[in-house]
C-alpha cells in the first residue's frame, strides 16, 4: 500500500499541507491541486490509487468531479473520499449516491483520516470471486460488478453493490452496522466510525431495488438481515 499515489483536491492551503504531511509520513506519494478543473485533469492523467476530494472548489465543484470520474470507463473504479466542511445528511447522501467511497467532515483527526484512507484502499484492492448471486428477481454479477432486476441492469454505486453482496452472501444472519462497516468499508475499528453511513447506504439501496427492498430487514437496535430464497 505504501508508495501509492493519492491525489488531494483541496483549496485550503492549511488542509492541503496537513493531509499531505500525514500521508507522506505513511509512505504515500501525494499530489495536490487547489482548483477543481486542474484536479480533474490530474486525476485523468496520473490515475492515482485514490482521490481525496473537497466539495466546495473553485472552477469545478467536488460533486461534478466525482460524477465525471465515475462516468468515465477508465476511472469509474477509482476510490474517492469526500473531504468537506459540510456535514449535513443531505450533503453526504448526494456524495455517496454519486459513488464516493467515504465522507470525512472537517475538522478531522489526522490519525483517523489516515486510517480511513488505508481502509478504502485496502477494500478497493480486494479481488471479487467470480460468481453470480441470485435472490428473487435480484441478480448480482460479481465478476461484471452489475446489478440486474428481472434481467434489466440497474445503476448502482460501488459501495451499494458491495453492501448488497455482503447482505445476500450472509442471508438469514443478522449483521450489525459495525460488522457491515468492517466488511464493506474495511474499517478495522468500525465501532468508532459513524454507523449512520450504513443506514444512508441501505436507504439508497432499497430505493434502487424496488419491491425487493423488503428482503433487507431492519433489526431494531442491531443492524440488518437479508431474507433470501
């Protein structure tokens, strides 16, 4: 994982210096850009292992950059961490819905930030087994990373896909939010991470799978269970 390139697109100089310093201390190569348009160009040219992306940027905002990268065949799998002062649930949902892998709100702990960067990188490097998971009208093609309902492809983010994969694979067993954070996001100390992240992804996933959403059962005060066939 060390020596991998991370691109930081952030217009606040003190944040750029803080993040760059802490990541370099862990052995990462760090590229920085202060403007959105330049950041997008660098991401497409350098093909970093991960992008840390501020939401509010001059020339081009973070959401548009995220959207552009996720729609590009060459960068759609590029892990993205949103880094922003905005912390409302609606902001998080939009970023995550566009395909961001994580969302860190300023101010943040440098130690936690580095841990979450490593977690996202670790998760993105894991290879998926070649298989197709089926339940009801749901068909999850792990090899192609595609969700199909009644044979029709459904647009889904990388994290939503992985969340559904874990749920289906564990059908019948209750998975706590902490377990899901560990399995889907790769957090080692998931108990210290905001579990609301899981709930937001579950909500978006339910909307996308329509009538099959009833298979994802909320177990009060614990987590979620997938009722398969």
